[in-house]
C-alpha cells in the first residue's frame, strides 16, 4: 500500500496509499502509458507492466481481484 511512496514519470505525485484501478489506469493512460503485460505476483496479487515511448517502464501491483492498485514503481530496462 505504497502508491504515495513512489513518483512516476509524467504523472503528478499520487498522495493516496491505494487507488481503484479505474482511477489509477486513467492516470497512466492519460499520460500516454500502454499496458504491456501481466503475471501473478506474491500473495496472489497481480503484476502489471506499463510502457511509454519516452518515460521509463512501470511495474504496478494490483489486489488479487484486480480492483485496487496497491503500488507502482519504475523498473530498469533489461
């Protein structure tokens, strides 16, 4: 529950600890991010990757039912 602990390129600082995914994804899409893929994450959560033509890639973690964005942060390109 740390959305407010990370800053994301192209998005104003999120001040909430979590967000409904509709609100979180709208922020990303409005900033030009595109959903890249998903995979299971620890604790039955869901990991979602986002890409952007200019900004660094984002990895976000959603609740198991994919209704709440729990955290998001930039990951290094491999």
